[in-house]
């Protein structure tokens, strides 16, 4: 048995006996020694196994501290995000006790590490997806949205489920607010496919509501569900069709036709940016409205949701007054 393995087993025994503080401190000391020697594999093994054992024992603070230490080792060793390195981190992330405060720091530092050493400037999509899914399960909708928007091809399904469940506790006419929380950010990040998938899944669940009138409209090129009582949801569906076709005149006509309904929404910045991204309609601006828009939405600002305040548990967006 190797020296590293003996060390790991000795600390696992301490943790099993409930000597959490002592094990945590010794693991830090041993990992620090290997880090100073640039023995990255040894430091990684010690920290990963120690963090996993502490987290499984319900010691979120101590386990989380070793998780952060592991990321520090990854940064110093310039470890790239691959199946092995990400696999270790994601297994640790899933092992965190619910509502452990250290988890959020761990997620943010994972994203920063994957952005620095990986191929995705906004952070690795798989990490975003797993983090967003966990936040959704813990009823932390704003954090879930922030990550799922930048996630994988599976993320729209998770996000649609989150938004629909959130909407289900609200008034029927607020459905467009929740749909917009997926569609507009996906379009702003250039992910039309995800926006379409999200809308299809959200509207499919919506059409199953027995008290909501739905009309199926088919043309030679597309099928569309029309909701007579939800004009803004129709707007969002038509917006996706307009983006696919890339016709500026169609986009302008759409905004004009729904102007009376849009005037009560805070979607102007998003729609201006979408107009520029997909239809080459220039808008005068200062700063970076795309980042401002995403920032506002991720703090709960989209569609009146939360008024920019961080929600700990699910609270519905404030209803908009529709004509």
C-alpha cells in the first residue's frame, strides 16, 4: 500500500470515528506539504478523498474548505477541465449537504477555474448544468437560472420544469413572465436552439392546463400554439420564428403589433439587444447592455421577478398588468 493510500485510510478512520476537526486539520497540513513540493497528484488525491469523506459525514464546512483547497491545487498546477478533473469536482458538488453556504463559493470558483483553463469563456457547460440542477432542486430559482442558461443541451428541459413549477403557484396570466425568463436569456447568449427547446417544453406543459384556451395554427413552414388570453406568450413564440428567419421587417412589425402589451414589461433592453444580434438593427447605447440585462435578470429582474433582490426560496415574479 502506498504512503498516500495509508494517509487517506488513516484520515478516513478518524472521520468515521467522528474526529472531524482533527482529520480536517491534518488533511490540510499534509496537502499543503505536497503542494509546496509541487506533487500535484498526491495533493489532489489527499484533498479529494478527504473532502468526499467529510461531506458524506455531513461536515459541509470542513469538506467545502478542502474542495476550495483542491481547486487552488488545480489552479496552481494549471489542470485543465477534462473528464477526470471535472468528474472529481462534480462528484464533490453533488455530495454537499443541502443549503451548505460553502457550496456557492465552490461553484463560483469551479466556474472561474474552468473558464481560465478550459475552452468556454463563460465556464464549462457541464459544471453550469449540474450546479443549476442542484439549485433548482433546492428551490433557488435565480441561481438555477444563471447556470442553466449557460449549461448543456439538457439544461432547457431542467429550466422549463423549474419555470413551469414556479409559474404553477401563480396566476394563469403570468405564464409569459416565466417563459421569458428562459427564452430571452437564451437568445441573448446566442443559443436559439435552447430557446426553442425551452419554449416547446414550457408551452407543452402549459397546453395541458384544462382551463387555458389553446389554438393550433399550422402553416407550410411551422406549427404554432396560440393562446388567446396570453398575447405576450404569442409574442415570444413569434419572436422565435422571426429570429429563425432573420427578417428585420418582421421583427419591427412584431414589436409594433404587441406594443400595447410590451409597454408594461421591462423587456426593452433585451429586445433591443436581440434586434441588434439577429436583425442588425443598431441601437444607441452606453456600456454593455447585454451584460447589464443578464445581470439584472440573474438577480431576479426579468419580467418583474424579484425587483433585483436575491431570493432564497421561490417567490413569484410580481404580476404585470396586461390589457
